C-alpha cells in the first residue's frame, strides 16, 4: 500500500499552516514562516509534500513495474558467513 497524501494538520482562519504525510505520522511540513495568503500557503505545503513524496515514496508506477522480491542490497562476499563464536 502506498497511500501517501498531503494532510493539513494545523490551520489558522482557513489558512493552512502545517501539513503532514498521511503515510508518515512523524513527518511535518511547517509553512508557518511563510504566512501570506491561503493560496500561497497551500502551494508551499504542496511543494514541501512533493519533495517528501519524491524522496520517500517514489512514483507508484516505477515501484509496480519493477518491484524486487528481494532487498536491493544483500550481504555478498565470501567472508560473511562466519559462525558466532564465544
Ligand atoms: Zn510520507
């Protein structure tokens, strides 16, 4: 499931101040420093979310067309299979 979307967390008089990602509860986009008009705030939050989405969630079609069944990186090497010793 990749249900990431922009969520408005905090607003003031109908002007959005803080937004978040519906898939990442710990992520907050703070646009309070850019207080202007409502449209500008929405653009700022949308831009912040777009950056986050590209970094974390990626375009869904790319993931679906080439989804690896194994992790992208693996522990390769001849010396990586030591038995634990005490
Ligand atoms: Zn997210």
